[in-house]
């Protein structure tokens, strides 16, 4: 069995479901295989910056919500109202 090296992207999974996207569609939009997308969203491999930017674009994630979807628990103590700017 594979070992998870990263936190599972639970909030991102919820957003994908809420926006009615399938993992297959997400993988195609990101130009990666379905297996690669599954590994990333489930915490087996890292999502790189370009992939995160593409997900932000596809899902319409605002700057103020980036931490919620990509950094989860590690940023819960960050000051409210702080935004991450993605270019």
C-alpha cells in the first residue's frame, strides 16, 4: 500500500464535488493523467505551484480562500483576512 506523504486535500475535494466536476475532467483540464490527479488530491504526491494555479483558475478560488483549499490545518492560526496572492 502507498504511503501518504502529504495532507489529503479534503476541502478541495468538497469544492470539486460542489462545482460538479469529476476527477477525470479535472485531470484533463490540468493535462495530467487521472492516476496522477488522484495521487495529488489524496496526498500521495505533491501539487506543484503551476498545478495549484490551474486548480485556482478552473475552480474560481479567490485569493482569500487559497489557504483553506491548499494549506488546510497548517494555516488555521494565520490572521483572519490575510490573503495569498497567486499570479
